[in-house]
C-alpha cells in the first residue's frame, strides 16, 4: 500500500452509496460499507490507508458534504487548534476508517467529516 | 502554511432546514445524480470569487426545483421554464448581484425555449447553467427535446424516432449562433477529467459575470441513473459512449476577452408602489369556506400514506381497481414529492355508489398510516368514528384521538415473516376487506391475479391477503 499522504473522511449520514467515488478513486482505497446509515444507504468507507489526498473522490461525489479530503494530513494534524482551549494542539488519528481523531490538548474525539466544526492555524 | 482541505462549501447550508421531513442531511436528488456535482462546482466557484452573499440562484421546475434548500445565497424559484426571465428581472433590479439561472433540459429546452432564446439574444448579464440529461427526470423519465434518437423513455417506449419526434435539440449550437452571448460551452460530468473541465467552465461563466461581460451559457451533460435505469457508474459511461455522439463537447463561442464590461443601470419602481401598479387592494378578498358543501353520499374516503417504496400508491390503485369491479365509482390521486426514490407519498381514494365530485380526500373515514410522519400529519383529518389503520411495527407512537376506531396492524412484520417487507400493503388490503363490508374478499381474490401477473408473486401476495383478512375479521368482531 502506498504511503498515506492524504486522508479521506466520509460523512456516513450524507452518503447515498452511489459508488461514484469508489469508481473514481485512482488508488482504490474506497469501498461501500456493509452496514447502513439511518437513511437506508450503504455509505462509502475508507480502507484506512493509502489515500494520496488527490481529491478526485470529492469532485466525483454528488453530495455537498459527504466527502472531506485532507490533502496533506500531516500538515493538518500539526496545525489543529483545540476546540476547548482554542490553543494550538495536535490531532492523533484514532480510527482512520471512521475518520475519528483525538485532540492532544483536551483528549476529546474529533469527527473529521464534520469539517466546519474544526479549525486550523493559517 | 494553510491547510488544504476539500470539504462542503460555505455556499451550502450546514443542514438543509428548508427540506421537509426528517432527512436534513442529504440533498433530495437520487443517488449518483449529476445535479449534486454541478451544485458543488458552482458553490466552490461562488466562494472562490467571494460572491456567495452577493449571488442569487434562480431555480427552475424539475428535479432541481429545490436549489433553495441548499445554496446559502439569495434564492428564487421560478415558474416552469421562466428562470431566464426571472433572472433578467433580478439582474436588472440588482445589477451588482451575481445572478445564476439553473435549469434542466425539460425546463430550458422545452417549455422555456422561448425565454432562454430571448434572454440570450438580449445579452442579459447572467450565467445560465443548463443541465442536460436527455430526459424528464422528475416526472418519471418522459422524452425531452434533448432525448437521443433511439433512446427509450416512458413516452417513447420503442425509442425516439426521427420520423416522429425529430432530432435532439442542441441548445449550445443554437445559442452560440446569436450575436449577444459572450460565452457558450458544453461540458460533461462523466469522469475525473471531464468534471475538472466542467469546473473550469463553471468558473469561467461566473467570472464573466463578475467582470460584467454579459450572457454566459454552460450546458452540462449530466447523469440521470434513475431515469436511464442504470447504476451511477453505468450512467457516467453512457454519457461518454452514447450521449457524446449527439452532443459534442467544446467551446461554442467565447468572445469574453473582446467585449467591454457592460454598464448596468438600476431602474426600478419603489416596492411600496408595486401593489398599486398591480391593481391590488391592501386586504385580500376572502371567501367563506363554510358555504361549501361536501357531498354526503360518498361511501368511502380513504387516505393512504407512507414512505415512497412502501406501495401506498399501489394500494390505492388496487382499491380503485377492485371498486370498479364491484360497480362502484372510483377515484385515485397520488400526492408525492419530486424524489423518485425515498421521500413521503400519499394517495386519496374515493369509492362511491354515486358520481364523485372531487377526487380530493380532505376528511377521510379511513386513514392508513404506514409511517410515523403520516400518522402525525393526517390523524387530525379523520372524521369522528373513522378508522385509523397504522403499522405498529414501524410507528413507535399511538394515535392521540379517542373518537376513532384504533387499529394497530403490524403489517410490515407480518410481511417480513412471510418473506418480504414489500407485501405489507397487501396485508393492509386484507385487513380492509376484513373490517369493512365494501370490499368483497372473493372479488379481491379474483382481482389479485390481474394485478400480479407473475405466478411466483401471486401466491405470496394471496398469503399476505389471507393473513390480513383473518386479522381484520378478528378486529371487526
């Protein structure tokens, strides 16, 4: 598996399982999940590693907020601002498949697909 | 160092609060629909040019009728085909705003053919996005002016023919022949490369307007997996293999670099004078609803409601079918949202011994609620002493009314036990036959083979009907 430069996070509730991202991904690191979301669709799921951060899946996806791509995950990790203390912190990836990370400063879990709730240093 | 993240554009609402029902997370489009991709490209361009708060999206009639659910900008929803006319008015009254007309092929090329030609010919300084998927998607896949020769649709079941319907209409070709438009391009949403090209065209169209260059027209060949009866990846492939032959891509006209920016004048009537110009009184003239009489001789007024896909509309059709065979007058009208899959649906059924005046059921004597929203919404409309049949295997609340006959039926569970949840509506049909005297079980059993032509489907449906019938008779006693 290629080195994971980027990171893709799927918002399970927004995904409709149309499979366009799965087909579009140049490095084949997306597949459809076995489980269902509350709307009855099988959402796309990240393999957990190998994302290059190219963003092809983001543009292939018809749902506005279903896919979030961190083009350079390492940069994003280090530039994270803690939501509780509003101070520079770092993110540790807890579950790459579900897109869950942990803030080092406050220890709280961060859902990466909920991008608008996160902030990063300029 | 700025962190590069591709995510939901700020030009979209966080959650779609304007969308009715419980699903505020997703757009109403079918899985794999090209509309969403184009929405994203437009939203991204609006944010990148810094004009989101200054933009007005004029929506059409068609699948994209609800653009106002999604774009966190100014929104208009216009009458069928009239988006360019509305956009003209908006742009002229607010010349500094960025006005986008977003239309499908039925809207733009058929009913709105006149509007778009003259808006283009006048060179209105707007940007038009024309989503061409060669079909009427929202209304169920009928032939559009852009349907390809040989393409099968619900209204051309043997394929569109040259002799009968003529060639598909090339709107980019037509509009590029006019003198006023500054930019006309046809793009497609079929793979990574073409989406990227479409992204550039969208940006160019919006940039032209930011620079006050005049009329821009971007035709986007887009997928309709539901209407084409394909999966989303197959639909993208079909654009490339089939649609491109009739709709060649390319820049049909681009004179944006050669034209001077337009100077737009604001010339409008003060808003408080508008009612006077339109001849309106300050207070509306009401009419007395108590004067209207509801026909008393209608025997059964039935409302059936549930999720799309539960067969609520079919159940209504069957009731009408059975009623006809019992020599009753019948009517059936469906009411559902523009979503082809999912969403809520209901239908009104009347069965009567005398002529039916109106097919609308405003006060039902039988309500069949197959999901919770339906029970909550229609419970109040049931007449005193009426029947509420509700699926207590799916609905986790009880009817609040005490003056009705309460009939909880675990229809979905019964159907599931029989092998498939899809026959829950037949269970309900059985219950109806058991509790009422207007449905003769013998007639129903003779009609069922007409409805279910496949033998393997018939036996399981007959079983479901029997099960419902027994349950209904138990409840009636």
